[in-house]
C-alpha cells in the first residue's frame, strides 16, 4: 500500500519531531548503561545508530522535498 504524498509529509514531520528525539534519548541511555568505551568506538557507535534509524523509514522520506505529484 502506497502512502499519499500528504500522508508521508505529515508522517515524516511526526517522525522528525517526536520519534527521532525519543530514539536519541534511548540510544544515549542504552550506551550509557555500559562502561564508557574508547572515544573512537563510542563515535562509531553513535554514527552507526545515527545512520541505522533512517533505513526502515526511507520510504517515508523519499520525495518529500519535491512538489506534490498528486496536485
């Protein structure tokens, strides 16, 4: 089922305003439970987590910056 442009736009906004900050807090909290790794390892963990969140949501963000194709 394909989402309409307007639905994807609102969903993308909701993800960026609500879900992403919650994901960041969860990632920092989970990494904080362990002993602090060396700075480069910690950097790689955060970069990896920063990239991973986008892959399952790629279909929502695809084409959002373009003009509405339904119009």
